[in-house]
């Protein structure tokens, strides 16, 4: 098994690279998706959040009202810490479950948007960074996501710099290219990852 941390700046095209790697056979562990799953209606996670923050953070359908909860925790670091103390262990445990269910020669892909910012590179065997120029990022955010120019620039500025991400990368995937070229590059990376996974499953660890 090889554990890969996948990251990239907003608008760099990380989701597309993730999708292509899954098509090749990677086992995807999406931290954001798991964070939603562990507080879905009926889960112990949601019950713990309600106990900590009160029933007013629920919508009429009984699901977590994320905007309402966000307005509480992002204005109060102590409350945010409480929320993280509930959700993060659940995400970690679920991620480990999914990882342990993968085969010995699997390529396990952890999609982690804030990998660089949170210093998480040491948790993975390899870090793959999806890279694009700031101009490309800005264009995608405005043209494809409908952000204003100012909003897009603010989101980009709030993240790690391009240079900081490249510093922790074992593999860089350039996404300032047409889709066909990206597909070819991802195929090359996949071949490298599967070779490494096969070596590891052969008893080198």
C-alpha cells in the first residue's frame, strides 16, 4: 500500500486529478466528504455536536445547519476548538477504516485541501501537488465558479503560496495544460504510484 496526500490551491484542478486517479483505480479518502458523513442525521457525531451547541444548529429536516453552525464557531476560536475536538477524531477513525479495507497493493489517495497549511505532509508516503499558475486559478474561479475577482483573490491569498506547496511535493502535476495532456501526465503518475505500491506489498516494509 502507498498512502498519497493530494493537494493543490483553489482552482488548480485538484478535483479533476482526483477523479482521473480514481478512474485508474486509486482508493479515494476525501476528508471533506467524511466530515459531512460523520455528522449526518442519526449519527453519534451529530448527537455530540447537538449536545455541545444546542438544537438550534439543526435545520427543520433534522440535518446540521452548516451556515448556522459556521456563524457560531468561526467567530469564536474556543467554540471552533470544541467542534474540531468532536469531528476530527471521527474523521480520523473513519479514514483509518477505509484505509485498512484497501488491498495490500492499493494506492490510497487522501484528498486534503489544507495539507500544506496544516503541516500534514509527514502523514503520507508521497505528496502529490496539483499546480497551476495564479492566472489560471483566478480565471477558473471567476469563469467556472462564478466568484467575483476580489473574492477569488481573497480565497487564493488565504491559502499557502504556490512555492510553499511545491516545496513539500514529491510529485507535481502541472494543470496549466489541456485535458488530454493532463490525462497523460496523470497516467504517468499512476504508473509510478502502482510500482511503488507493488514494491511495498512485496514485503519491503
